[in-house]
RNA sequence: GCGCCCGUAGCUCAGGCGGAUAGAGCAUCGGCCUUCUAAGCCGAGGGUCGCAGGUUCGAGUCCUGCCGGGCGCGCCA
C-alpha cells in the first residue's frame, strides 16, 4: 500500500519535471507516513514542505501543484492539501479490499518483501562462553538476535545465524580444571577449590559425567596436585594460582589427558547451551569454534595481513596493532609478551573470516558491557582492507529480574545468578520471548516474574494470543452451527465493512508489511510487539462491537474474511517473535 | 577523568529520516456478560518530554553545556 503511494507520488514529481524544482527530486525525498488522525486521511506526506525552499515556492501552492499532477489511481479516493502544506491521501475501500485479498492469498508469506534481496547477512548472537549455563541476559540476546534474523529474512535478506564458541583460551582451561577438581572430589580426594574456579552445581554434574564416561583414569593424588603451588587469594595471587594449577593438570594428565577432560567438559556445556536455546526456539546455522579458527591458521593470516600494511609493531615484548590509526582510542596488543595471542587477535581474525565467507553485512548482537569492543574490531577490519561499515553492532542492555516490586540480586560467580533455563521453567517460553522483546533492546529491562506468570489481564502475553484464539473459536462456532466460510463471497464484499471498529481493523491489519519493514531496517523487534498489541486491541474492540456470525451471508463472509486476515497476521507476527499462536486458551 | 547508552503520565515504556492537538499498558475511578471465550470491551482523570541555551517556518526528535542513573575504559574473555 505504502510503496504504491510512494510510486504514485514520485511519478507526479517526475511529471512536473525539472522546471518546478531547482534540482530533480530524488526518491529518498519521497516519504509517506501513516497519519495519526483519521481526519488527515490514511497517509500523508510533507514533501511540499521539504521541497518548498529549493523550489522557491509557497508550500501550500506547491502541494496543490503536486496534487494536480498525481495520476489517477484506483487506490486513492482523493488527495488534498492541508495545514502548512501537507498532502493527505484518502484511500478507497478497494485499496483495503485488495489488501485483505492479498493476506488470504499469501498466507504465511504475507508481509515478506524483497527490500533486502541480494544482501548476505551474518547475524552472530549469544556467543556466551561455554564455561557455564546461559543466564537471563543471554536469553534476551537470544530472543533479540533470533527475531532480528527472522525480520531480516522476511525483508528478503539472505540470513545466516551464528554462535561463536570461545573454546580456546584461558577461561576454557580454568573451566576444565574446575571440572577436574570436582571429579577428584568424587574420587574422594580432598582439595581446596580455587577462588578463581568455576563454582556452581553444573560443574559437579559435569564432573560426575566425566567419571561415568571416562572412569578413574584422570585420578591423581591431591598431594601431587597441590605440591609447591603458589598460594591462592586473598593472601596470594589468585591469577597465578589458577594458572599454575592448569599447568600442573597438564603435567599430571599429559597434554592429551588434559585435552580429553576439556573436550568432555566443553561438549557437556555446549550440549546444555544448545538444548537450552533449542527449547527456547532459537536455532543456529553455524556453531563456529575459536579453536578450529586457530587451527586453520586464520589468526596467523589476519596478523600477516595487518603486518604487510605496517600496522603492527613491537613494544615491551608484546606485538601491538595500531588501532589508533583506524579510529580506536588506543593501540591494542595482539600477541602477549608470553607469546600467547589475545582474544582480540582471534576476534579480528574471526571477523575477517566472516567477510571472506562472503557476507556483506556482519551483525554482532552483544551485551551492552561489550561496547568498548566495537571500535577496535572495526579498526581491525579497516586495517585489513575491509569496509568498517560492514560491521554493525547491536548492543542489548541488561535485564533486572523482579518478583513483584522486589529486585532479585544476581551475582555471577557465586552461582546465585538466575539461568535462562530456570526463567523459562518458571514463566514459560512464550512469556519469556515476549517480555524480552517488549522493550527496546537499548533500554534496560525490568522483568517482573510475577507479571509474566500471572494468568490475568495484567499480562500482555495473553492479550495477543487471546485474539488469535478468539478467531479460531469463532470459526469453531461457525462450524458447530452448520455454516461454512465462503472466501470468495467474503472478499467480494469487503466494502460492507464500514463501522468505526471495522475501519480501524482494516487499517491496522494492512499496516503489517510496513511494520515488518521498519522493524527490520531499524533493528527493532519491539516495534512488531507493539504493533501486534495494537492489532489485537483493534480486534478485541471489533469483537465486542459487532457480531460476526450474522444471517446476512455477504456481510457474514466479509466479516469472517477480515477476522481470518487478522488471525493470519497475528500468526505471522507471533511466529517471528517465537511465541505460540494457540487455537484455544 | 575519558567514551558509549539512558532520562517522556503515579509505575513500566512507545514515540524511523525534524512535522499537524505527545501516545500505550499497568495502577486509580465509573460503566458493559440471557448474544461467536469477560485472559475481553467502553469511558474518565493524570504531562514544565531531566535543566538551560542554540539551529528554523516548525524540536520529545538535531547541536552545545550542565544535572542525575547505567555500562565500559587490562599483555581478562
């Protein structure tokens, strides 16, 4: 609808020709938006106001000329000049009838477009370290990333979803050692658990798994382990302590033995994360391993590429990247004094690899605490000759859990944090997804468990689902009265729908493609949530105002055609959000 | 100290590219079930858009400075 009007307006401007303007109008200057007030018609444009200065003409007079140049169109009943120079468009009933017919014809595909056709996009999200279960913050990133990817797919982009697995590096070693120590406890060894180790019941569960799966072949006496280790914190240096502990594990188990412990731990943790996300309705096309990236030599290649352009230098024994030259606030270490590559090194290699895989647009969904990252990764890409703008980072703000008005404290290491799994078990997947997406991703989220759980009118989840179920209920009622829906007759009589409630539903339901478009382009899934609530609201009002199943067959079928269209749009929208669309409640 | 995000109704929040009288949910108050599910609908009250300047036909929206809150500023990931 909107795009058709834009074309119409553009052709009017073209028809008026260069004579009317200092320069020919470009398509970007054509913008049409929904009106807020029905008195202003269905759509309005401020084009005349914007072009008035360049054309050196009075805005109202210019608007009048544009209206006069508009080619006649069956969708437009009339266009008139209003206010300071707005042009208001009043659509015909036919325009809405066409749109309802389109919804019926396209079904689950309704709302899709080809705006992003040809654009290959990689959406990387969650990517939580596999050293513990996902927490509620990851859940929000999962919901956001999955829906964003779905929206981009809906506007025609070729989208792939990716989880980057940080399975290399020190944190992973610490995790493996933590599992090993718990395993030794199961073998009846008595040891002090390191301050920096991973606590939490899940570590012990994995230790148990290790024991059942691999037997006691990793059993070493406690005395051999603690012998001559530097003291742990707080008295000693907890970092040195844990590093020594990792080294000791490698000595005692052998490199292969330690790697086996790590492998089992990683597989168990990753399995848990994957199933957690799967149950949450979040699937990935790729699980990219940092270790595999390193083994493939990608990091060396990335560093070589930086080196060849003279963007690396040595200082105090470390190898540095001149990030400052590419917009970052300081230079960054890529290889430490001890010869180990930094996380940043693998990260830029990873992003280079994404480009090499042919993605034009790299979207990273990250927790808000990672914002310091953006400039340096972009600097890395630029320095390697890739366009910095190809990287787009969407930061997702934190989640605070409330039980009513009481805030739930969330400490990370203490094992006291609430996991995504716990949250899902308590409030259900649907409420989780919707609550996560209700607010702008760049806004802190207060998540009230009581509200999300309540089966009452306070809970926005049911409001939308209920509208969908109600339509199903109407159709069941229709069948039980021995009637059936005649689609052809209904679509042929949309003009009979002219009450205020009906006009509002027609207008809302036809807005869906525009909502998908703006939500995708602005990366704002919450726009879709707000829209679905408004559509449900229009429907519920209609339901209360009018009886659908009436004796008059053309009117009955027209009304049913409309509410079935509403149901289809609700279903399509909820599917994008990952929320169920129940037939009954 | 520097950088990023945020500040809109009692509470939680919407308000692409600057546009017409700033919206919604919850809460409060008052109505609607002999009629397709009341998990619903209708109505009312409620605002110095943090503060102060600036840009212009027009600013919640853009710019500058303050105030308040969150986060980040490692040879950690």
